[in-house]
C-alpha cells in the first residue's frame, strides 16, 4: 500500500460509523434509524433518559448486540457483512462497562494480560510489561497482585480501563463508567478518561457527567426512545439545544 | 455365631481382599465423576444451545437417565444388551452405566453453574476479542467451576455410595466383596460394619479434600486473602 494513500484514507474514514441502525428486542424497537460517526481523535458523549437505547447503541458498535437493519463500520470494515472476524474487530475497540466486569477469578495483572496473550498472542513478558505500564498510568501499580473484589469500585474501573487499553484499541467505548460508583470515586475515573481524551483517543462515551462533556467532548449526542434526536457540537448543545426533549432533559440533569 | 466377634471384626478390618474392594469403589467413583463431568459439560452446553437440534437430544438424555433407576440401567446394559448382540464385561457395564447416569445429574449442576456467570462477564470477554471457545475456557468455565464445587462434592459423596448398586451385576467392589466374605464365617454384622467404616473413611476423606478445593477456588472472593499474601 502506498503510504500517502494510507494516511489520507485513514484521515477521512471515520473510526466508528453507524449507518441507519434499527434494532428490535422481539416486538419492541429499541433503536430507530440511528446514524452516527466518530472521527479519529473525536470524543462523542451520548446522553439521554433511561431506556432510550444508549447501552444498546454502544453494544451494537462492537457487535455485542447484532443489529437488525443498517450497518456499523469500524475503520471502514463492516461488522455485518460476515467477511471480517468479529472477535478480531472487537479486539480493536476497547469497551468499559458500568459494572466494571473485571474477571473476578483473575488477579489484576492477569486481567490485563489475558486478552493480550490469548487474543493478540503476545509473549507473556511483553504482556506483563505493557500491563505494568498501564497500571502505573492509572495509579494502580501497588495492586497488581490483588483480586478485583478486594478493590474499591473506582479502583476496579480504572483497572477495567487499563485492561481495554492493553489491547491497543483504535477507539474506546464507555457505557456509564461512573454511574455505579460512590461520588467520591467518580473523579479518579473521570481524570483517567479526560487524560485519554486529551491524548487524542477516539471515544464514544455514554454518560450523564456533563462536566466531563463540557471539558473534553467534541460533540454531544442526545437520544430519546431509540432515536438520535440531536447530534451537535458541545457548545451548541449546552447553550442552545434544538429539541424540546433535549431541553427538558438538560434542565433536569443540570438542576441537581 | 451369636454375639459380636471382635477378633473377626479386626481381622476383616485389615483384610486385603476388602481393602482392594474399597479401592475398586474409589476407582469407579473417580472414573465416573471424571468422565461424567466431561460428558455432563457437553450435555449442559447442548442443553443451553438455542438450536433445538442440540438442546432437544440433551433434554431427552437427562429425562431418560434421571427418570429411571441406575439399577435398571445397569441390568439393561449388562444383561439386556447381549440380547441385541452388544456385549460388555461386568467392569465395562459398570463404568458405562455409572458414567452415563452420573453425566445426566452433573449436566444439571454444570448448567446451573454456567447460567450463574453473568451476561456482563461474557460481554466483557467478548469485548476484548475472545472467541466463543476462549470465553468459555478462560472466563465462564473457571467461574462456573467455583460455583459448582459444593454440589459437585455432594455428587462425589453420592457416587461413592451408589457404586454399591453395581454389586447386583456382580461387580467386585466393596459391597460385593463384603457379601462374598460372609460365606466364610457368617459374621454378617461384623462384615457390614467394616464395610460401613470403609465407606465412611472414603466419604470423610473426600469432605476434607472438597473443603481444600473450595478454599483454593474461593481465594479471589475472600476480601482478606489478597491483603495477607501480597506478592
Ligand atoms: N436484552 C433485552 N431484551 C429486551 N429488552 C431489552 C433488552 N435490553 C434492553 N432492553 C430494553 O431496551 C430499551 C433500551 O435499553 P438500553 O439499556 O439500551 O437503555 P439505556 O438508554 O442504556 O438506559 P439506561 O440509562 O437505563 O442504561 C429499554 O426499554 C430496555 O428495557
Ligand atoms: Mg444503559
């Protein structure tokens, strides 16, 4: 491949592109014609009322949930056409969950190494070095030998972020990463996410932490009843939301 | 012959022929639990499949095996099948019968264990790019195993005693050998007490082993453990 072509193609192809996705759970339509794209280095915050389909949308991005119609492209590769290996595609997109989902039977270090060794086939020393570097970065070096359930929620979530980063992802998906945390632990997790964003990581973040959105988001996406109601630059979303539904939502979450 | 004979009791307590019988009982148990667990795992996975073609036969299998007595199954295998030209020795029949029967019960235990591992754990494993096999191997199975240790331990205890049923088809395990020795001096009570003691020793030893296994696999879930043995 020609180097110049490669860079220009990479620059213009969105890292994540959701195209007209519909999804049903049996007879209930959860997603209605959702389209959204996230460019390289962009941080997109997704918000909306409970049950609006945010988690479902983000799970469709790495095919944890199959879509019924429409398509999702990761760096231009379709997840629905059956040509690409889904596990390979997923390995390239990091995901952080509301309830951390660290593997409880493995030590912190093992949590960070398992994917590197079994999926990326890295040598165990290489995986270990990488893991220790990431643990240092999230301030968890001292806890490498502990088990997840021996740590606080905030610590577990930072490790979960490190586990995702260990795979060298091209993008990170977050599904309400701080909403299961005690208030005093939210900051330590958000700090890690802010620094990731500032380093240029491509991120799609479902969160109601509007402070985070104001600080690092490029765009805010507002969802309601399975639809993407608003997809606007951050400033405009906060100053002048277009839809009544977004206005109502904003006034509700900003009032407390 | 009336009264309790201590000499006979102690003689039988250290009788090599009986000890061998107890070892056979132990062997039958280890074999049928080991292979029963493998087969039970396969049946459990089939049973949980969304494809009827897999789940229906698995359901049918457990229905038959759990709905009929082991004794009847053993007699069918050993005495009935030869009628169709399928012949197994006593040992083969016993191993097959015990394993097939136990697999049905163990599959239910395994299924409950797998089901107890949360959807979130499966998604986390898939999200880092694991294949379905890897998800099972590294994330679901180890967690399911910890959950099934107590019921699995119960099964081991049960099988240790259930093997005695194979004495009916003249499998030379502990009970059969006890019965054989009765012909010697007709010390019925002494002999059966000895047999009971052997069973008790085996089930008690297992209880200790099970507790150790539980502790080993429970380490990660004990909030104190990691703080004590910091690496
Ligand atoms: N596996 C499922 N089967 C059936 N319905 C589901 C399933 N998962 C989610 N739903 C429904 O789909 C809708 C959207 O769910 P989703 O979890 O995507 O919402 P959300 O925006 O993430 O909400 P929250 O803020 O509460 O996390 C909800 O009405 C939910 O009840
Ligand atoms: Mg959600």
